[in-house]
């Protein structure tokens, strides 16, 4: 009797664990990168007319913004591959979530899918692209 109860508890638990690990293994979708490039400023503000300030890079945590901080460090972040069926996005962290959070927190430093960050006096233009060499 106890064996049945253990099986009834173990099977759903293993299924939930598999669902958590499976999305990272499912690939085949479009690949995206976050790219960072230096941009010109006018009085410390990006020359883009729709942006009135920049986001201090020191305010961004590497754990919470791995794609953005990776792009600042190397020019291009690690690749993010969408899942084939939209399944992966529900279980994994995406660069789209990072940019969405920046739009909410620092709306004046974002323009659509572009964000402007300042690190050590240099202003960077960050965007999500499908080409890591952009």
C-alpha cells in the first residue's frame, strides 16, 4: 500500500522535473543575441531623439540580466534559441524578458527594442538581433 502511494507521488514529481529540464534541450527555433555597440552622445544623452537618459550598468545584476551583461562584456551575448513550439519560453529566461523589464524600470532610456546603457562613461546601444555580428 505504501509503495503505491510513493509511486503516485514519484511519477508526477519526475514528470515535473522533466518538464523543467526538457525545454532547455528542445531547440530548433530562431536564434537571438543581445549586441552592444558604442554610440555617440550629445551632452551625455544618446543622440537618438526618443531617448532622454541612459541606464547605469552598475544597477544591473549579472544573475538577473545575463544576456545584457554578457553583451556589455563581450559585445555579443550568448545565443538564445527559441523553442520550436513556444514551449521553452514558459520555462526559461529570455533576452526579451530582460528588455521588457528595462522598458518598465527605465522607460526613458529605451526606444522600442533598443536600450541605452552607460558603463564607465561610455554609452552603449543594446538591441536584440538574429545576427551576432551586427
